[in-house]
């Protein structure tokens, strides 16, 4: 299994499985479903609000960073 920046991606018969820092796991089908839901939501928001995709993905990146810090106890929830 090749390692890449804290991620280990295993590609068995039914698609990739992602292991993050050896403590979390998401199956290939779950990863695909999550990715599609997020991308569809971003596309809907951008079309509805006439906001650029780059801006929207940047906001999502900031929200994800803040949420991860919150989950690690580094930041208090608002």
C-alpha cells in the first residue's frame, strides 16, 4: 500500500479504500458517495447564489480546517 501525506490508499478488487493516519477508514463506495454529495451541493449553491466555485471551495476548506481543530480540542465551538 503506497503512503501519501498521511493517507494510505489501498486498491483492492472493488475500488480504493482510504486509511487516514492509520486511525480512520472509509471504503471506496463511501468515499465516492461522500464526494458526490459534497460536489453536488457545491454546484447547487454556486448556481443558485451565483458564487464562484473557487470561492466556495475555499470557504469549505476553511470550514473543514476549523471543524478539525474543534474536533481535536484546539478550538471551542461557536
